[in-house]
């Protein structure tokens, strides 16, 4: 049984007896169809091979993996959390969660019709960077950021020193 609609088109119904394509042609405000009393143009098919109507391919929208998107969001939040210095332990935990979500996002993006490889890879890189920086900050091997200083407060004080008009919002 053939399906009609936006996602499923009956390809055989678009061909006339000579093998020419009789799909509507877009002309400005409306598309001309064979049901109109106007004449309509036909387009030749690009190849002379017969159209295989036995196999039905699904044509639809490509979707982005939700896991890949969530992995990117959690990875960016974990990196920002780690860069504050004071929240480095929380950044380590968020980085681990973001890395797992990104890996699941890569697996899900390998399915047909689902994209998101780039999102998952960027999320994985951000998560791994957050894990590495958090580990360095918590062990004290790295001078900035470390878990005993508030880097956000230091950055705020530095900005107020450079631009005094920012001090109005303290």
C-alpha cells in the first residue's frame, strides 16, 4: 500500500506513461497541480532507469541526539564550575556525569537519522578538561584555580580596580 503525505510520497503516481515527472511546479504564489484547469509543466527524470517501488524508504526529519545535547550542556557547566576554583570538587563530579552523557550521546548519534557527533565530542572534551583541571585544583599541583581561593571574587575585584564604574553594583 502506498502512503501519501509530506513524509511519504508515492513515486509511481508522479510518473506518466512516458516516464516523465508530473509533480507540481512551484510558480510564485501557488503550485500548479494536475487538478487545476491550468496547464502544468512536466520535468524529465534524471535517469532512464525504472523506479523501484517495492522498497519504501522513509524520508523524514533528522533529529539531534538528546543525550549529546545534554552531555554538551553538562560538560560546559562542569568546566565553568571548575574554573571558579571554589567549586572544583563539584566540577569534578559534573565532569564525570557530562563525560558519561557525552559517551552515551556518541552511541545514540550513530543510529540512522540521528545526528549530534560534534555536540557529543565537544561535551566530552569539556568534561575531560573539567575533570583534569578539578583534579589539579584539588591536589594543589596547579596554582590557578585551586579549591581554597575564590577566583570569581578575585576577578570581580580586578575588574572594579580597572573600571571603577562597575563598583556601583556591589
